[in-house]
C-alpha cells in the first residue's frame, strides 16, 4: 500500500505524463476495501494535481520583478500586496497541515487521516445530493427496466 506521499507523487507523475484519469480514489488493500477517509485524502491530492497540471500563469504582475528588485535579497515578500493577491491561487489543501509543530500540537496533533475521517463523517451526515434532472432520471429508469426485462427473459 502506498503512503500519502507516494500516492501524491504517483498522481503527479501520471498527470505530468499526460494522464487524464485518476483511478482508485478511496480504495485500499488493492481495491478490496473502500475507505471514506482515504477518499477524502485522495480527493485533496487530485485537486492539488489538477492545480499543478493547470499550469502556472506568467505575467509581469505575477513575476513581480519590480517588487523583487525593490525588496531585495532576504527581504519580506509575504507582506507585499502582490503576494497576498496571488497566494490563494495555489491549491488550498484542507487536510494537509503546514503549521509549525508547536501550533499543530496545540490544536490536537491530529494526522491527515484523522482529519479526513472527521470530514468524511461530516459529509456523510450532512450532504444532500442535487436531484437529477427528470429526463436523466427517466433515462436511468428506462435502462434499469430494459435490464430487468432482459434478465427475466434469460
């Protein structure tokens, strides 16, 4: 079984190689077991890969050449307006905790799987699926009815 880092690297390599299908989200034990927390983790990894594969937008503003020249080596780039304006364009993981250890420990020292399990349970308890359009529901009903008739005649 791959670790989280190995799954991320595998997904990233597949995406950069031109693959446009991510398979097996939520599966563990070679697909024998489905794990909702793993599905939430895999979803986050897929979103991050999608962000990377989308490319990096390059412009004079985004390169911030003037800001870099003004601030200089070892300056504070985090407080610049340009940094603040563009930092949210990166993937925004909800499960990966990038805080320093002391802050992480203060907030309970939970690992990614524990946070994903909480999120999975929250989704299962609160999600209300969007209803299918009537024509789609009818088409699915027709498919099931056709299959039932075919199996009854078999």
